[in-house]
């Protein structure tokens, strides 16, 4: 009985989508050529900071402060479709 209960809990854990959010910023800029995509994170009760989440070509996620100059410059590049 315990075995099936354990499998059930494991199944629920695996199937439940996880909310990923930034809790701290990376201060290290990275090369534009490594940028694949980005999204914005709003501050909520779960995700307590505003952030820009950059995804690299290797699918690594980097959390950045939207007020940092290097972040704003990368956003401008992507919004003007230089990266596309």
C-alpha cells in the first residue's frame, strides 16, 4: 500500500508545473550572440522582484535587474529586432 502511495505522490510532483521565478539578480553581462530569448517577470507574492529573464542559446536562464544599463541595452537590441 505504501509503495502505491509513494508512486502517486511522485506522479503528482512530476506532473505539477513548477513556478520558476528569479529571487536574485546576476550582475554579469553576457555576449549578445548568446541571447536566444527573454521574458519579463513582474513582482508578485511568489516572485518578489521585478526581473528580466534572459535565455541563452544553451537554454540557461539568467535573471537580471531591469534597471541595469546592460539589461536595458540588450532589451533595446531585441526590441529593434537586431537579434532576429
